[in-house]
């Protein structure tokens, strides 16, 4: 800066600064005035807009149908059983009934919901190895997975880390009673529920001629009942690390109470338009202990809309904000009106003076 | 031990083996200039070391390192280092760049060339500056820059003189004379370096430019003293001398120029101090938050006790942490997570913003002075905002308030006053011309001189290109000066100062005097036959002409000084010629013994002085002296006749244009004045002065001694031998107070003495009159010394001169001895004209609430009159003058004054209750009501010294505080700084000191903000200052506009910074409630770390640099707006907390709207955290948008850029690599989110809701109870005509009203209390009003207050008319109704308001009043 100045000085004798708008701080500028008349319109516009959006959101959220069953309460026996970790290999089945009063149309998702499960615990969130999940042959010894990285004999865990180790492993089936006695399995899709990017980019199985050989030399995480390559024996593209249930579980939720997509209704036969009204039963293989940490497990059936799920909050927030803004607008108007009378008084005063 | 205090320099040419001697030379610096701080190797460690001196950096590095501890790490350790490294890198790059530019300029200077004597080639060869070493012989040509401190050994000048221009060093443009070391002057042959065998002993390098002491020991064992006159200083330029040679004494960094160069200053501004307190609060908040989280986490872990949940991950060893240990670890983790609360980028941002602010201040055209081609300089980069908070201004008078252009106005000689009316008329004409068309005279001057310059310039061209390069370092000011030299030749010679119209009476007398002198000379009569008056006049002008240090040059021969002597060597015999023949000087030396030359005498004396003085030697001196005088008397008589002949042929010197280069403007003014009376100084050499007189021709005075001016003696003297009378005369010029005491006491017995006494008293009267006119007065006196007296004095003087230890002290004593028993000749009055716009500036600054104190060294009367002239004191003001002779009287005086003021206050209240009016007279107990603002305090240096005593300073301050203006006269530099310090420390006020001279340096350094005026008095003040402005009037814009802007911008930016960080961190805190206080963050670590650095930093910086709350013209027009800065209105402690609360609210909104929106959904942690980040960014930027007052293109683009940058970074980051950023894995998050309407809906509503309260508050506040600043802002929205109308009508007319034209009378008084009451009642019905009116409501208040109190001096008028005018002027009810809140505040904060219901009559004349007071002071 200084150099430039003195160069300039050499060129022209005067060291007078440039008379440019920038240097003289005279740039054309918009000078908003925060007084009643100028902002009044914005208050009303924003307020009304918010009200409108809020009402739309509420209406759309209300169209969502949702059934929620707390099966950690319903299956108290199983819950008790799982509290003792020594019973880990004992099977426990449980079922929960419910009745749909009306048809549930549209895309229907089956969620499991956990309460008080702190998936967002700092060390829990870190406890994973993305490189391993991408199918790379990495030494996980020093990764964030510790202490769920290797067994004491040095066998690495696949997948490693606390997140994978604590994966939700209940199996839930839904059956529909066509009539009071015959029940048919509701067709549910296992895959396609996770993010496309997760399934296709972030998660890769180690390459090998088959999965079991790919995972040779590794062991399942301690809490798992079966190794990772047996997560879905029926579908090769939904097995191993790219198993949808696993992928979804690995996407750690933001809050201690959360739901994860478990299955999606396959729109076939009588379920083409969604779930018809009638009686249903959830058949649950209860493996995942929650009562230890005062958690709860629920199973959910829900449709979705453009604006998300059944949560009314955003709509309410918009409505309330809109209302408040409009109210503020009125207050300002009132003040402004009072002010304006004074002003005209003054304006009359002014010329006369 | 003595060795260590001196330096020994020998010629390098004598050293047999340079290689061997090199090591010995070690401690002596070479001439290589190295101002760089670093080398390539040392840069990193040294720079880092320096940076870690900043506590904040240490803190952030500590946190980053904490991340490397696995148990507590929160982020990827490498990433956590990023911001710290970034900050360090930015600073390092800045330092590196600065250092590099220093290196480049160093290099340039190092590679400048000069001629150095080379032993091998036996001649001077070109060498680079950096190769010059101590002991080298350097030859310099005219206009070359001196490469090192060089002892002058030879000069092409016949008198062994060398002229240098020291503008680079001290900004003084006049030429200074330097002399060749005496013994070398006598060399008959040319100086040969190879023969130089002497050894030089001198002081260690020091930074005192005005001092150099040492001696040179010759081979013969003889010693010669060395003085500053022998030293050529590095950086100066050789002028008017063909060629000089010298030996290098100090080189490189040991030169005085470089030792004086201490870079920019670092101060901590008030705002920053306040900010640091809030940073500490932030630390406390941070610790509290961390503790809270830690306890929360401990409890959370504890509640699961033995049942370890699957999501509680054990440590690496597989063991679970105990709750307590977990809490401890978490505490550290949280410090890392919440680190953003302590704004890492705050310090860097502030630094950058300040640099930009400085840039804009620099660029302001209004702070540019065309005349001197200089602009404002910011020398302290980091106290720009202090300019907006100044409460007290301490100003120097001369050169600051006044132009320091001395113009001869009038004089009195031997008791007769010559009023110089024509001259006064001429000056008035200049004033008019100035105001009408400023350009014309200057241009005309340049054009007329153009021809003469052109040659000068062309010769300079080569050297100029060189010199400009070097100037870049030493200060661009010097260059400005240079430009002004080119156009004007000399600093103190504007036509106004030069062309003095002589007073016809005096001119007549001068002519008469000259005629009679001529007559007497031609008739060989004694000069004593001249009437005393005429002889006084003659001596007066001789005194004016020769009693100075003015150097004469001629523009026609720019490279040669006017060599009167050469001309005189014409065939025609002159006095000088005779003298030269009989008293051989160095020019013709060798032929005669030196005994008869005065100089040789002094030399012999010198020798004697250095040995032990014996009585015989004294006698011999006397003898020599007498012998010499006999000689010269004889030849003088001979010279009479020949003089005639010379005059017949000779050219009159006046026809040539002579330039006078003076050290101070007074000197030049006096010499020009004398020239106007045809008594022209035509030449000055070290030992003689030539004066051209009418009829008499050129008289040459042998200059025996010059006793320079100093501020303690306050006078200077020359000792000359008068060519006509052949007497030894002492001409003394000095301040009247000193001279008057030194006059020869005259007995009232003999008539002559009586007459003299009369003259003295008359002169004293005139001096008083001059002072009242605001003129600077100087007395001229003379003393005739007998030879015995002279010889006696000479002995001791030479002794003093030759001593190396405390030479100054001895010389001072010596001067005191000779300057006694003076005969008063006359006195002069020099006008120091006020600078342009000073009264207006003072008025405006005062309206801005600034207290202005003037601290001057001038005498009381002059100071008071200048103060009146610049409206610092008002003629209606009551002036308290404190003059005391002792501590006790000062104490009593102060008490009395305080009591007096108290009485007035109490009286006024009593009056109010009684409802009657008391009119009283009397100096000490005028029972009158008064605001403190109508008091002016004048205190002189002596009393000030007592008042600053520990016991009295509180009283003095409490008195001074009550006065509207304070004037300290005759104050020493030290006192000035003490006063500033006192106000600064005791009143805790922000102080600004402004001055232009060396005597202001200490006060400039002490004040919070030091401002230097880059006037002609040199650079010392500028060098010591934080800001340097060309003229006093620029202070107005600097403070009112730039100060306000800088303060308001920075205050808002700092507050915003705190808000921003708090808001962002609070989001993380809320999340802890939902993650078991485990320290996890939903915001990706990348966003977390770069949020401050990248995404949200630019808009706030742009706002910090460019935001303008109020345009400049309004700030100038309504100076009251400045008070917001003084009261720290924009950044008060509670504002920090308000901002924190707002941040809390906003973060709650920004957290919980997304929380509830995504509650019970399958959202994952980062898909939820990214919208929050986005929302936070929107909110933060919109918050800034609400706070931004002016939207330029930069604001818009920076906001848009920030948001775009965030999205681009997020999108790229989320798509670039699925596994590269462990432990976070944000792959595709943003892409996915941007496909969902929920994201947009959330991002829309949250900022709106978060900002609604602030927006509403700002709106309501702006509508209902706008602050002064908001009103000012609204004023700008009015069309210009309306605005000016509003302002004119409501402010200017009222504020600037002259009390005499708008009289207010007692008749109105009853109306005021009711009005006051009305305000109190109506003040609460808060209503808005047109800005102009409301704003000026305050004005009216204060001005009414003033005017009302001022009113008593105005004769009573008809009160009906008065009330009408009041009604017209002040539509009180309406204004008061409207002004509401702020007005109410004002009233309540001004308790005095209610007291001035009564106004009382004071003695009508302020002067009388003040004098009375002064007398009473003395009478204690």
C-alpha cells in the first residue's frame, strides 16, 4: 500500500488521494431504515406467508397414518430374558396384534423405534471404520473401532466398532388376517430402504469370489449371533456390509429416541395400494435387549408425505411464527398510526415556522 | 571504564592488514542496513516465538494439542490444528511480507553508491553504501545523500563549510551549516586521506541528533574538540557545497538517524481493553458450560451404574470409565468442543479491519493538505477507534492552532511605537485573497519562480531518483517537503511573510540615521554623536539582521551559496579586504602568526583552556586582543573611503533575490522585516555577517560568538565586533519577560537613566498591547562590552567550549554571564496567524462534547488573546486566572476559586427558590448563577507547577473540570505531559494531545491518542505521534467522522463476534442434553472448525470496514453525535450481556425448531446437524444484515459469497470422498438434504423466528425512542435541502447564535422552569418526531442553557420582544413532546439544568474581570 502510494507520488507530484467513491467511502449504498413504515409490509408479508405454509404443512402431516406398538412392553418376558446377557443364545419370540380401522394407502414403511438408545454418544459415533466398511483391507487395530476392533487372539472383527457391534437384531414379520383364521405374510421389501449413496458408494464388501471367503480370517462382533456374511442369506446383493439393515444402523441417529426404516411394503396383490383395513400381527424374534438401559422398543407402520412424517411440529412452528409476526405487524401499525398523527402535526408545524 | 564510554576511530587506510583488523572491528556496525527482523532460517522459530507471546495463540495451540490426547479428543487432531495454523500462517505471511518489503528497501539503500577512498587505487572509487565502514573516507558531492555519520574533514567551500538539509531526519527544510574540523581547515593543501593520522575519540553511538561530542587527537598530541557542527548525519543531503570529504564515525545502525528510527507504536485501545474483559467473561462462561456438561455426563454415566449400555463404549483397554473420571475427561473434551466461544479469529479480524480502516483514513481527500502536499499519516495502526472516544483535547498553540507563519506586524523602538498600518492592511488583503481564491497566489508564486527552479531541478534530477528511493523508508513526509521546496524554495517564506510594507515614519528615521551615519563616516566623526534614538534604531535593525542563525542563499545559484567574500575580493579595496590582509584567516593563512585573528585567538585560548590556565596566559590574551583591535580599528578607518567606491560600482544585493533559511519562522520574519527597511542580510559565514545598508553599503560584522537559543534562557545572542565603532557588541533577542529582567538597571538620578527608564516602561506598555493583540513579542537588546570584560568572559567561555563533560551546562552558564546589563533597543510584534478554520473546528469539537485545553509555552497575554481569536474563550466568559508565587498561595487561590464556584451554584439555587435576582459585583464574590461552562481557567506555568503538586492536583482538577476551557500558559513540556497524565489518570478520561513541535512530544506520548501536526517545526512531534495531520482543522474530520466510524464499526463488530460465537456454541450445548453430555456434536467437525474462519468471517469484516452508520456530512453538521462514542454507547458492558441473551434465544430457536421437526424420525446425526449449521449461518448473516446500516455492493456480495461458499464447500466436501475424513463420514449428506423440502422449510422458518425479536426491537426502538445516532441517520434520508433547512433552522441558528444578536432576558426566566416541568411530565409520552427537530432539541437545550447564562452581559431589552423571539425560536412544547426519551435522559443527566433559572450580572468586561482576579491572586 505504501509502496504504491509513493510510486504514485512519483508519477504525479500531488499525493492527493484518489477521488474515487471507494476510497472516499462514498460508494452507492442502500440505507435501510428500521422504522415502522418501512418494515411494516415485510412483517405482514412474512407473517402471512408463514401462516400459509404452516397450514399446508399441518394438513399434509395430518394425512399421514401411523401405527405404533411398544413391543418391549408387550413382550415383557422376552425383555426379562434378554436382560441377562448369559441367555443370549436362547430364542425368544413374541407377537403383537393390532387392527387397522381403515385402509392405509400409499407407501407404507415399517420402522423400529428405540427410546433412550444413545446412538449419538460421542465415543459411540466414532467407533467405526469407514475404510473397512468400504471393503478395504485395513488394519483396524488402531482405528477408532477400539476396543471392538480385534479379539484378544488378534482376530479382527468384521465389521468392527461399537456401532456395528450393537446392531439392532430383532426380526419382525407382519402378517395380515384375510379372515379371522387365515393369516398371510405381508410382503415386505428388505432392500432399497437405505440411502442410495450408502448402499452403492460408502459400503462395499471386500472383493472375493464369494462372501464367506471375503470375510475369512475375521470374526463377527461379540454381540452378533451370526457373521456378517450371513446377514441375508437369500439375497447376495443385500448381504455382508451392504446389507440394508446394517447400512441403516450404521447411519447413527441424531437423538436417543429414533426410528429406523426396517422394511417397506411391497405393493403387490392386495397390498398394491397399501395396507387394507383389518387385523395384523407382528411376529418378532426378540434379540435386542433394551430394558437394561431403560430403553423401549417399538414397531411402527407409517406412510410418508412430501413434508416428512407425522410430525406436526414444523406446521405449528410456521403457524405460530406467522401469527406472531402478523401480530407484531399490527402492534407496529398501531404505533405507527399514533406516530403518524404526530408527524402530520409536525409537518404542519414545519412549513408554518 | 572511560574506554567503554567512548569510541575510538582511526583511519582504515592506516591499518596494515585489513584482514587482521577485521575481528577487532567486530563491535562497530558496518554500514549495511538491516531492518529485517528475520532471516530465511530464523523466520519460522522467531516468528512463532513472537506469535506465542499473544496469550490467545497459546490457548488455541493448547486446545489443538489437547486433541492429540486420545481420551479427550473431540476432533480429528490434525484438523483441530487447522484453524490455529491458519491464524498463525496468516500472521506469519503478513510478517513475512512486511519483512520482505523491508528487505527490498534495505537492499535498495544498501546498494546506493558513494565515493570511498581506496587505498590501492589511491583515489575515490564507487562503493555500495553497505561496504562503507567506520574509518573509511567518503567523498560527497552536492545533492548526494550522506551514507553514514561522517566527520567533516574537508570541504570545497573556502570557509570549510558544508550545508546540509535535514528534512529526512527532522523535516526541517532549512539548510544547516556544518564545519570542517578546525585544524583541517587550516591545511594549505588539499586534504589527503593517506596523511590522516589523527585518532578520533567520540561518544558511543546514541540517538541524540542535536549532540555530538568528542575530540580528535593529532599525531602531534594536540587535541581538538568535535561538536555536532562537525558531523554530517546519515540521511541528510548535501546542499550548496561542491564536494566534501569526511571520515565515517558511525555506520549503519549506529548512525543517529537509524537510532532515532523506532518503528510504529503499539498501543492498546480502550475498546480493546473493554473487549478483553468480555473475553474473560467468555472464558468464564466456557468453563461454566464445560463444568455443567462434565457434571451432566458424570451423572449420566452414574445412572447406568453397573449395567453398561451398549452405546457406552468402553475405553481402549475394554474397561469402562468411572463416572468421575468420565466427567474429568469430558471436561477437557468440552473445552475443545466449545473452544469457538473464545473467538480465535477475533484478534486477527480486528487487526485486519483496523488496517483497512487506516487505509481509508489515509485515503480521505479531506485530510489532505494541498499546500504542503501532505496527507494524514497513521503511525499507530491499532487505536483507530480511540479517535471516536476522545473526551479531552490538549492542544499546543503555536503551529497547532496557529499557522506558525510568522508575520512581522509592528515594532517599537526606543519607546516609540510604529504601528505599521500599511502592513496590517496588506495582511488583511492576504486574508481576503486566501478566502476568496486560495489557489491564485500560490500559483503565481510558482510561475514567477519557475525559471529559476528549472536549472535547479535538472541538476537534481539524477539525485532525486536516488533520493526518493531512500525516502520511502525514512518517511514519505520528507518527500512532500521536498516537493514543497521545489515549488517554494524555503519553508518560511511565503510572500505574505516576505513582503513587509515598512512603516513610513520608521523608514524615514532609518534613512535619516543612515544618512547621518554616512555623513559621520565621511567626516570621520565619532558615531556616538548620533542621537540616542537614531542610534537605537540603527542598532535595533542591526540586531534584527544579525542576531539569528539565518543562512543566506540565492536561488540563482542553487549550488553555491552567495559568496559575498568573493565579490569583495574585487580590485576595489573593501573593509574585509583590509581585515583579511591584517588578520589572516584560514583562506590566506600560513603567512602570518595567528595571534591577530580573532579565531586564532580563540584557538590559542582553546589550547590554553585545555591546559591549566595561568594568569600569564590571560594577560597575554588581553594583550593580543588589544593588539588586534588596534589593527582592525585602523583598517576600519581606512575602509571608510574605499567603501564609497565599492558602492559606486557594486551591484546592489537587493537586486538579487536572496533566500533566508532560518531555523525558526520568527527569525526569518525578523530578517525579512529588517530587509524591508533596506537593512538586508546579504551573507553569513561562520565568522562574519554582512549587512547591506542604505548609504553605508555593506557592513561586515565579525561574528565572534553565537549563543544559540534555548528554551530555558528564552533568548539568543550574538557577540560581534562592530565595523563602524569597532566595539564588541552583544545583541540579544529574546522573550520580553527575560530581557526586561536583564536590562541594565538605570538610576533615576541622571536624565539619561530617567529617559531610559521611561523608554523601558513605554516599551513594556507596548509589549502588553502587542500581547493583547495576540502578537508574539520579542525584545531586542544590546550590550557594549569593554575589551577587558570580553577577554574575561572569553576565557571562561572557551573553557566551556572545550570541555567534553557537561559542555552544554557550561556554555549555558557562560551565556548567562554575558547576557546581563543589557540596553533595551526595542521590541517587535510578530503575528502568528491562526490556521484556517481553527475557530470553527474548536466550536464544532466543543459541540461534540470535547473539552479543549490549550497548553502553551507562550506568555499569558498572548495565549489568552489567541484563545479569544480562536473562540476558545468567549468574551462573555468569566475568566479565572491563577497566578501564584508559592504552593500556599496556589492552594489558597484554588480553594477560593472552588468556593467561589460553589457559592455561585448555591446562590443560584437559593435564587431559584426565592425567585428574586441578586445583582452583585466584585471579583471574589459575585453572587451569580452560572453553568461551569461559562468559566474559563487560565493558569500560568509557575502556578501550574504548584497545582500539579500531589496535594493540590485534586483541587486543580475539580476546578478545571468546571471550566469550559482551560488555558495553561508558560508551561514546560514536562508540565504539559503532567497535565495530560493527571487528567488521564484521575478523570479516567480519554485524552488526545495535539502539537507540532518538539516541546509537545512528551505530552503526545502520554496521551491516549497523540496527534502531530506535520508543520514546519520539524518532525519530532510527528515521529512521536499516533496520527499526523497537516492542519488543526483536519482534527474535526478525523475525530468526528473517522473516529466515530472506526469506533462504531469496531464496537459493533466486536459485539457481533461475541454474539456469533456464543450463538454457535450454545447450539452445541443444547445438543449435550440429547447425547448424554458425551461431547458429541451434530455439526460436522469441518463446519465447526471452519465456520468462523471461512463462512461467517467475510461479511462481518466488510461491515467492520465499510459500514457507515451516519454519513460524513451529517456527522460534521451535527457534532453532538460524537458523544455516543465518548459515552461508549455502542459497546457498553450490558450490551455484551444483551447480545449473549439474544444469542441464547437465537440458539434455542435454531436448535429446537430442527429438533422438534426431526424428532422421532430416522434422521441421522449429520443429516440433522447440517441443516442446523445452515440455519446458524443464515441467522448469523441475517443478524448482521439487521445491524448493517449501509449496504454497498461489498456488503451484498460478501453475504452472498459466504452463503454460496458454505453450500459449495458442503457439497464438495460431502461428495469428495467417502472415507477420507474419519471419524466423520458426511458422504452425500448435503446432496440428499437439498433434495428434501423439509430442509428448506426448516432453514426458512428458524432464522425468521430467531431474528424476529431483534428485528422488532430495532424497529420499535427506531420508531419510538430513537437514539441520537438513529436520528442522525434519519436525517440523511431527508432530501439535502430539507435537511439543511432542518439543521439550519433547528441547530445552527440556535447553536451558533451569537448571544448579542439573540438576547435572552430575565423576562423569560419564569417560562423556563415551567418548561422544565413540562418536559418532565411530557417526556414520558414517548413519541417520534422528525429527526432534525428532535436531534436539535438537545442542541437547543444546551445552547439555550449557554445563551441564557451568557445573557446577563447584554443590556436589558424590552421583554415582550424577547418572549416573542423565544416563542419563535423554540417551539418547546412540540419539541419536548417529541424528543421524549433521549431528551429526558439528557435532562436527568444534567442536574444543573434546573439550576440556571436565575442569571446574574457579572462585571461586564471579561478582561477586567480576569485582571481583577489575577490581582487578587497576587494579593495573598
